[in-house]
């Protein structure tokens, strides 16, 4: 029964990652149409995207506390409902040509992404702990698969000039059905047990407090990796269609096709991630990913041939695919209080993923989107140097050994820790 429940829970998490991928790519592939309907410049579009930043920051700042108090299940439900509501409001804003309404919709969308996705990553890390296998790369692969399917549908809708508001309404209805089906398999109270991460009378002796988590140098290096790779993914999700349209002269449908290629490369990288992790380890995989992402970005930024740039997007997608999920797995293995550690790194990642790209719009307005992507390139290149921080195998074993010595009755290390790759 336990094994069956875990399998049902894992399938539910697949859907809960798949759903925001569809919603995100459906919005992204229609950004050229929305920009034209609202008659905005690149800088003005960046202001609209700051609605996503505001919402995501609110969601991110509240998510860890809500998970610790209520568990992952209600936070996932609320976050996904906000994503669905935001998708509908964005469509309405596009229909009435209202930039403030689109901004409000993006604020709701960002709140759902920032809050719900941190919770679903904590739940996924818990499944990794139970099963002892690498689950997060596949879960994030489902997000990327959702972006492929949603992006393909968005590309087709763009090609036939299907109204944006009807397109996003259909997406919201499909997402609602997925949420109702998946949420029943997610257990209650996950994450609450790790809540005693703050000092207090009831805290278990020897268990670190949350300030100590923030002071963990190795964990902060892992956070820097996820910041760089999540920024690379988020920049493509927000700007890639417009980058190919404005920076390389493609039409809107071809710009959407390039984005679908990026999403397909992300999906391939994430679904094959477990294979490479088991053979080469986290540090090598993260470094190779960062090199691939840097090469792709370099060609997209500096190559004037649109065919070369479009092909380079595949390297960009492969490079961005594994940094986020592998860093989350590494964070969970980096020491005690898994929920606090995964939440911290997930927060850093989603700040980069949701807040960083809108800021690129201001640079793009002054220097062009291609030049703005140099910022992303610098961060990804830095991730090449700090990739060894992702290898937390020795530290996890040491932590578990100490926990066994200081807390009698703790389960053997092989039952819940070790190298998940």
C-alpha cells in the first residue's frame, strides 16, 4: 500500500509540474501578439512583466512559512489556483487591450508560481528521500514537457491568429481538470514536521536553526548555481520569442517555433538527467550543463545568422535543463532540516526565474535584447566555476552519521540518505 501510494503521489507531482509548464509557455508564445495588441515598446513590456515579479516575490516570501505551518498540499493547491486565475486575467487584459489588467494577471500568475512551485519542489524532495532515487530531474522534465506541448499549441494558435483570450481560457480549463485529478494523491502534513527550524523551547537539541541554514557556505554556493541556471531558463521563457523576432528578424510564428525547440531540448536534458547523474555525478553534470548553456548563449548573442542562432538555442536549452533540479537535490543532501534547505535554494531559483527576466527588458530597451543576454551569459559562465558545490555526497553521509550518534533511534543512513544520483 505504501509503494502504491508513493507511485500515485509521484504521478500526481508529474501533473503538478506539467501544469505550470503548459500555462507558462502558453503565455510566452503569445507575448509578441500581446505586445502588439497593447502597442508597447520593449521597455514598456518589461514594466508589464514586473507584475510577474511582484507576484512571484510575494509568493516566494510567503511559501516557506506557509509550507512549515500548513504543509505542501494546501500551498500547492492555492498556488495552482492562482496560476489558473492569472492565465484567465491575462487573456481578459489582452481582449480589452489593457496593460494594467495584463499586469494584474501576471501578478496572480507569479504569486502562484512563486508559492506553489516552492511547495511542490519540497514535496518532490521528500519523494526522493523516500524512494532513494533521483526524482526532481524527471519532475522538472515534466515542466519542460508541458512547455513543449503548450508552446506547440501556442505556435499553432499564433500561426492561425487564434485570439489570445480564447487560447488562454482553454488552457485554464485544462489546468483546472489536472489540478482536481492530481491533488487527491498529495498527502497532507508534508513539510510541517520540519517546521521546528526556528529556535524555541520545543526544538530538538542539536537541530540547526534557520539562521544557520542561511550561513551555510556550501548551501549558498548551491544557491548561486541554481540562480544562474534558473536565470538562463527564465530569460528564455520570458524573452526568447521576442529575442528571435526583434534580434534575429524572424516572424512571430518562427519565434514561437524556436521557443518550442528550446523547451524540447530542456525536456530531453531533464528526462535523460538520471542516466548521466548515475554515471558522472552531480558536479560533472552541472559543469557540462553550464558549458552547454554558455555556448548556446554566446552564439545567440553574437551570431548574426538566424539559423545559427536558432540552432544554438538547443544548446542553451540543454544547458539550462539540469541546473535547477540537480541543485535542489544537492540542497536536500547538504545537511539536516531538508525542508528549510530545499526551500532556501528553491526561493533563490524562483527569484532568478521569475524576477530576473523582467529586469532584462530595461536593458533590452536601451541596448537590445541580444546585448541584454550578456548578463545571463556571465552568470552561467560563473556556474562553471562553482559546479563542484553540487557534490554533497560526502557531506550527506557525514551529517547522517552525526545525526545517528546524537539522536538515538534514527533510521540507518541507507534508508533515507546518500547519493540520489
